[in-house]
C-alpha cells in the first residue's frame, strides 16, 4: 500500500539532538510533574465513592489503572523513548500521520485545556475560602485565582527544572495529610459510623456506577501531557518509561489507600458527596486540639497545593505545543521565542496563561464527559500513531517497546477505546451552552479542521522559506 511507504524527507524539526547546558528534569521530578498533570492527589475522587459506594468505587479506582492508565503509559513509553521531541504527542502524530492530524492533535489538546485549566485556580480559591472567607467576597476570589496564574507563569519562565522541583516538594506536602489519615484510621475503627454527615449539593450519589467510572477516568487522564517537554528531560529514552510506570503506581495508591482507610472507620460513603468532603471527614477523624480541627486544616491547605501544583505542571506541558508548532511553521514564528537562559518558551507561556486567566470568572463546572471526549479523541490518534510508526518505521530505535509485537500494539488501545465510547454515549445527556454535549464536542473538533484550512497560507509561506517540512506519511 502506497500510503505506508517510507517518506523521502526527514521528519519534523521538533525532533532534535541539539544539546544545551540548561538544567533538565531527572526521573523523580518528572514523576512528580506527571503526578500533577494527571492527578494532584486524592482530591477530586470523592464522587467516585459517593456515586458507587465503597466496594464498587474502590474496585473502579483499582481496575482503571490496568484498563485505562497502563495501556496509555505503555504507549507513551514507546513513543517518547523513540521520539523524544519537543511538543511530544503533537510531534509523534505529525510524524506518523502527517501535518493535518498533527495539527488536530494539538488543537484538541489546547481546546480541552480551556475547559480544564480554569478549574484549578477556582479550586485553589475554594479551599482558600475554607479558612479565609474574605476571599469569597466580591472579586477577591478572582484576584486570588490571578495570583495562581501569574505565579505559575513566573515559575515556568524559570525553566522546567524549577517546575519539577516545585512539583516534588508539593507532592510530599500535600500527601502528608492523607498519610496521617491512613495512619490514624486504624485507631478509629467504627468510630465514625454514627457521625453526622453534612449534605452537599454535588449530587454525587446520583452518579451511579457509570458516572463514577467517568469521574475516575477524568481523574486518571493526562499521562501524555508529560511528553511535550521531552527535549528538556535528562536521558528521555530511558527516563520516560520508568516515570510513566512509577506515576501510575503512585497515583493509584494516593487514590485507593485513603478511601480504604476511612472505610474501616465506618464513615458512610455519602460523606464524600462533594468538593470539600475530605476536609469534613478529616476533621472528624483527627478531632480537635484546643478547639482546633488540625487535620481538617492540613487537608484544606493540601487542597490549595494540589490545585496550584496541577496548574503549574500543566502550564509547562501545554505551553510547549505552540512552541513546537511554531518551529514547524504551523503557527506564527513569534511563538517559538524562548528564554536565552532557561530555554522556556516565554511567549507561549504568556499567551496561554493570559487565555486561561480570561476564563477565571466564567465559573466552569467539571464538564467531565466533554473533557474526556476531546482528550480521548487526541489519545486515540496517539494509539493509531503507535501502530502506524510500527508499520512505517520498523527500524526506528525504541528503547522501550510495547510487549506482544504488532498484535500487542494494536490490542493496547482496545480498552481505552471502549471506555471512551462509554463517555461518548454519556455525553448525550449533558448540556453545554444550551446544546447537546456530544454536538458541542463535535463542533469543537470541526473547528480544528476549519482552523487548519485557514492557516494554509501560513504553512505555504513557511514551506517556501524552508521552515515547514513535509511530515512522513501524508501530504499537506
């Protein structure tokens, strides 16, 4: 088949072997950054338990890493070890499937970020108001959200090493309160069975098992975000596969162990019926010292660090997409400007951060199925790319390979595809801006097609100037 023939031209310029003296991410800072790109700790999983109960909820949190996370981690491990490119998944898809699909991969990711990134400063303010109600008055909360955006942009300007080390420290700090929950729970066996449960309006109990699976998928997605900084990682061919597996185990444990511990205290599943539930449960578990609910306070502070850490790590990830696309001539050249000292893409960081800051006052809800739909479409392009590159470039050096040969590479995407199909069906019942969620998502996807057509002249000028190379496997 002619469409599978090897191209005569070289791959994208984003795949570079240029060495710099800039400090790079090592294994554990990369694991910590991946942790925040995916999870940010136990926060956000409450509705899995309130919707499905302890038994089913914990099983969902245990089995999804096997069916959803590990296949993705294996795919990322092979592609990142073979193509450690700035822009990560965008560069992989562009190399394997061509310019058009590479552009769509980046568009889907950046579009999903609009629904995702405004959540984290909002969550930061939500926890901040728990012990400083002043931030719930007037525009004080928006100003606090802007503080998160500006601070994270500044940290990202300082380079990936600073972001990685910050993520590592935040991981230890926000995990400490939940470690205390696990340690204290055996001393409170059955003690919370009759504790008063404060009802919330979250509606978690109405989710049911399918809704709990979707919420868990949302909490377990984002593994490929770490791939966009590959050129800034020490020995990426070996570091990425190790980091992906370590992060899957770490995220799974931080989700399951605290819930398992609280289960034995007798606290009802309805205790976790909304954001802030962990603070209430921890307050009852830790008790008071001189009238002060110390463990509740630590959980609330941890929630702020979780939201901050997730936003910080994702700024690092998403800002590399415009950089890589500009280097390829797919976006205007000014997006390729980087700091001389840190190599941070300062223009891309400022533009992305400004866009997310403008969304702070819109009060986004967690549009879980829509977020999964957009992310899932980009993820399936990556699974297709894995197979396409096995066919097109069998001799490509791969430090890590998905086991099972070609059959293993094909089978890898089956369970993620099944789970994403479930999310697509569920999106029928969600309304966004007054329209069906599935239709709204389809319009966003179609917007990527239109935008690609609208940038044809830009790509033509870049190609004429030698700035855009024809990517392997497909025409422009």
